């Protein structure tokens, strides 16, 4: 077992800061990298060491040969990829190993397996995990795809075989729409993943999207940290995540835990990972994919379980055994995560890059902020538009919703448009309060929320303008009465 003393964080933004904080608590030195537009990133300032990567601002976080070379020059033992960028790149993980660095994540073989949606589906089906009816081999021919879709029966969904995050994914509700949707999906797959192969499977109408957090060591110990409900999505991109699911039956929950831990044990999986499923109205379970990295929504699981997922990930990479048994993990309360993005819900969620002029975050019991934003920080247009994550916790669902409403009302961001007004409307919605959620939630509600969001944005601008004026007056001592 090799003790890790220094980690290069091959990422940016809030997840880079999250990893740096975990390193600090483990007495491990951290190394940050940054592109030309990330010079003022707070994670750069918080790391023990930092190094610029000049040139193309995307390749700064994608050129793994350059990143590995830098890690070796900085005398790092390991690299943590975070999420996105290189986090699920099997070639990167293998290159780390080949050059004597610990890749903080699963084995390259497991990353490759689950990065191939069809291969992972076949592998999971072979060990008894229920999957959706569909193709087991890549489909590149449109006519062949149309024939397969007709055999399965509409609606079907076309998915990029080597993709994720909702890219290269199209729902086809009738045969006459198939050709158009096939071209759209394959073109997007080529654009984002470099490969146009897709697979076709039965589409489940209005399912719930439930995922199971897995933690496994190299000694065959596998535990779950409960489930997360990620049903509130926009174009297959998660917007709000909840742990545990507010309306999941005990029987379905138990079965999801059983099949997930059993599958990872059989496959010899190591590190943290998330097994994702769709559940229909009758609680039928269908595996959809496995994410071999830390998830954006990992904080809600940390809060209800009391387990630091990033730290466990690092310790497993060092070769440590799990420090707890399944029966020792106790889940308490409900946690909700809101992704705060710099985007305009009124204008098709158009990204809103720019400089944050005022940044006031909520606090108090049961409120956590994971963010690298601050007043004066410029959100670049080159990356994801996430400003940060608001996570709230309470002992019961009703309390969590009320705390969320209070915290969102305290959250002010000036200088860029955000989706905070949309979140404020969601937490006031009767279906959300009742926990009645499925993947069609936003599609059904968005028109209403857009109308209300106009008022909310105006109200927010009025409030934030007042706060700004108040701060300025205080600075100018206009409100101070001298005796």
C-alpha cells in the first residue's frame, strides 16, 4: 500500500476546490492546474501549488499527456480527475498507471466497460441486472435502426454508445420521425464524443431516475450509500437531486440496493461509482448506465450518510480497506441539491457568462454551498455554466423543502442571470412538495414556471439593487449617525 502525499487535481471550478479541501483534511498536498481564463479561480489560490497550462482553454483540462508530465515534475503520487473532462477516460487512467501515478478512480478496464453503453448493458444483463429491451450491438445504419425500432415498438430512445450527460440522445415517438432523430443523435454523438455509433432501446414514458451510490475497495468489500432521485431534468441534464427519493417504495429501494451491490461485487469494481436506473409507474427497474466517477450530486449522499465520498475515494486508491460495514451506515433525513447555473430559464436556458458583481449566499443550520464563485469572479464562456450547488438538509421531507425555500430566497447573484428564480418556483410547486416527481416534471411545468420566473427575476433585481445601494450607503457612512 502506497501512501499518497501529493495529488494533482485534473479539473477546475467547484469540484477542484472540493478535492483540495479533502486533501487538506487528509494532510495531503494538492496541486491545481488552470487555463488562461482561469487565472482568478479560487481553487488555484487554495491549492498548495498551482501551474498554468497555456494554449487552448479546453485542451488545458483534456490533454492528459501534458497533465501527467506536469504531475510527475511536481512530484505528485496521484491524480484526481473530478467529474467531466478526463474523469471517465480509460486511456488517461491507464496512462497514469503506466507512468507510475495512482489514478484516483476505478480500474481502466471498468472505466472502458461502463464507458461503452452497450457493452455495459450486456455485462449487467449477464449477471442478472434488469435492462431495457433494445440493441446489444452498435447501430450505424439508419435503415437497420428503423427496422430495430419497429421491432421494439415506439416510443424508442436513441442513445450515443460512447456518450453521456444527455448528449447524442433522442426520443422517437413514431416511425415517421425516426430518420430525422437518428441523424440528429448520430451527428451530436460525433460532435461531442468523436464516434457516431448509437444504440436503440425501448423508451419508458415518464419514469423516475434513481441512482445508487456505491463504494467498493480492492478486497471485495462493497457497500451502498443509499439512493438519489434525479428525476428533475432538462434535456436529460439533471437540475435537482434528492436523497433519499421521497416516494420510492421500500420494496423497490431494497431491490435497487441488492442488485447494485451484487453487480459491483461480481464485476470486482473498485472505488466509488453510481449505478443508474429508470423505474416505471409499476416500480419495474431498468439499468441504464454506470458512472465510474464522483457525481456532481454526491453532497446529498454525504449529508444523509455522514460519509465523505471524496476522502473515501482517495483512501481506496491508496489501498485502504473500507472503514465501515453496510449495517454501520445510518441514513438520516432528506437532502436536496440545487444546481445554480448562470443561464436564463426564460431564453431557452441560454448560458450567461460574465462577471459576478454581487454574491450573497445563504447559511444557517442544514445549508451547504459548494461553489468556487465570489463577487468579482468572471464566469468564462468556455466551460459549463455552473455557479455552484446549494445543498439543504432536514430531518423530514417537509422540513427540507421549507429550508430550501428559505435558502433560495437568501441566495443573490448579480452581474449574470441565473436559474435561481426557477428553483424558487419549483420548491413552491404542489407536486414537488408532495414528492411527485418523474423525468417529465419540467416539461409539464416549464411554461408555468417561465411566466412566474419573469416576476421572480424582476423581484430579485429589485431586491439585489436595494442590497447593493444599502452596501454603498454603508460604505459612504450615510447611514451612520455620529454622536
